[in-house]
C-alpha cells in the first residue's frame, strides 16, 4: 500500500535539521505565504512560534512538526512539499540562516491515486 506524505525532506535537509536539533533542542517548521522570507519554510525553536487555529499540521520532517497556514494550504494542497536546503542566507528569523544555509520548498503534484489515498484518510 502506498503511503503518501504531504511533506518530506531531502537528505541534505534532514542532516541540517539534525544539526539544528542538537544545537537548539526541539524545533518546528512553518510555511506561511507572502513575499520574501514569508514564502520560505521557516525553522524555529519549538516554543518560539505560536501555532494558531489557521495553521494546519502537514506532518513531520526529521522529527520536527511542519505547519502551513490554511490560506497557503489551499494553494499547495494538490502537491507534496519537499523541503530542501541550499547554500546562502535565508530568512533572518529562521534558525539555519546563521549557518550559511537556507531551507526552501520544492514541490511535485500528487498523482490521482495519491489524491484518492489522501482523501480517504
């Protein structure tokens, strides 16, 4: 049986997540919308971001919960989010920024079968 995840991470992203967890403790991710930093997945210490009623828990990557605002979810719900990491400075409030790395979101459209499976959950 196919197991569909709404959010996954590349090996490079998982390595950085583990590094950040060792350095900062428990962390979480939030994919909001907007321009600039707001369109990147942001990584925070778990107690530094208030998760609101409009935030949807998509899953976990590297043991860290991943949330997306409901408005953004409407745009992305037909895709699997794939969190990756690249060299460069990212969001000024995201934990990886000082490491000279930044998380970014790649995506792929779900197949018809994957959509059926997600709807049956």
